[in-house]
């Protein structure tokens, strides 16, 4: 989040410039975010980004990714199985949007259909936040930062990290607790 309260997403991983009809065959990425078509080495393109958006949305709402295992091979197996369990607090619209983004069939994955990103922007989960505005006007307002952010924070400087969570790997003997109802999601099928 920037000092102005608006969220900025970035990826510190690898990127490759592709033409619309070109496919990549590389196998790289964060295990929890890898799309099935990368795992099956069919060749991949822009739809992997819509898959990653679904993973990110799930993780932002739940606090953990939808496909988890201590072993990357276990994560890959769960991705290929495609079974998603949602925490009890997800509403039906967020579940629907995430399921449509995490569809293994590229001909059915939201964002990869005829209308592209417009299908995502017009999903009921987003429509509910538009408060009566027309979709184009709403998304233009989002882009131009004309909609007030839901949260603003005070920072001392650009380097101030006091508003970030501490993670177990960065703080000795600190563990994050997971609600027991959510922990059941990771039990083997």
C-alpha cells in the first residue's frame, strides 16, 4: 500500500514478453501460484496471470493459498486435482469469482474468454462495490484514484515498515495461528 492508501501490486519474480499467440514452455514460479498448464507443460500464455489473480484473491481473503502442502510436489498434485475448499467466511460472490479464475480449462477460465478482463471487471463481486455507478465510470475512478481508499495509514518515511506483519521466518519463535475451521481445509481428502 502506498502512502496515499492505494494498493499497488507487483511481482518480484520472472517475466517474459510474449505475443498474443505465442506460448512459453518454461517451468518457473512460486509453487502455490503455478497454473495447471505450466505443470502439464502444454505451453502457456496470458491465462496463467488470471490463474495467479485467483490464487492471490483467495490468499488475500483467507490468509493462506488454496493449494498448500509442505512439499512443492504435493502442492502441484493439489493444483492438478483442482479441488478448492473455501473457508467458512467467504461469501458466494467471492467464491464464484475465484472458482472461475481457478478453472483449469482455458476455454472456460474467466479473463481468457471473449470479453477478456471485462468479464472479471463485470463480475458480481465487483459490481456490488460500484454503488450505482456505471461500470466504465467506476473503473475509470479506480484508475484515477478518485474513489477514497478504505484504509489510510501513517508512515514516517518511504522505508517505514511498521504497518507490515511480522512473519515466522523473519522473527524468532513467532508462529501464526490458523482458525481450526480453516485448518480442516488442509486435511488430506
